[in-house]
C-alpha cells in the first residue's frame, strides 16, 4: 500500500482548495523551474535546479531525461538516489487531488534505479536500490530492491534473485 497522508475537504472537490494547500507563488516558481529543466540537455544543471529551487534530494550523477515532469505542487517530497536514470517523459507525483480529499506522499527512488520512458510514479511509493521499471509502467505500489517491474498496473516480472540468475546465465553464454 502506498504511504500517503489523507486530508478531507468539504464542499467542492479538493482541486478547488488547491491554494489553501500550497501557496500560489510556490506553484508558479516550481512550474518555471520544472519547465526549464524539462528542456535543458545539461544533466548537472537540471540537478542543480532541482536541489536549489525545488529543495529535492537528488543523488550524484542522477540523470533526468528530457521532458521528465515532476510534481509541481510538492517536488520537495521527491528523493532520487545516486546514479539513477529517470526516462523520457516520466511523471513523478507527490500529490493526488480527489473529490472528497487530497493525499500527499513522499516518493523515494533508490540508488542505481532505471525508470523507463513514459512511466508514471504515484505518491507514497518507494522504489528500492537497483530496481528496473519498464517503460510505460504505472508505479502504484512499492518496488522491491533489485526487482524488475512493468505494466499498467505494475506487476513484478523478476525478483532481485531472478534478475541476478538471468544476468549470470547470459554472462556464461557470452563467454
């Protein structure tokens, strides 16, 4: 289960309450920074923008491909480990605005994780060190360390042990 905190609202749906939950000028600043970073080809500059202006935790040599869309309201709830690759056009959310409530949750992406293009990561999810997320995956629950997952909804394809076994057998075949 995802780790989110629920905040009930009354009256109109929770999106109508958005500027009671996050300051308008914070959203404007975050939007500008995220849009700049989405189009820049300079990985070190992206990481600097994310750390400096969005208060994200970004590990050394983390790589955000072009068009990665971070949560515009709460990017500070996103943590990305060292030497991780976030694929083209991936969306990482730390909030959900629903009809009768909104939810916030930290997104923790471990070290040396590979996230394929066009994936969506929902709030409150942890992706373990060394995991691989196939392209186009909806990550709606935690991903174990070293696992290979994919699909919509996400399913476990190989455990860490199965990935290691497959890598060993292909290494022996190549010899």
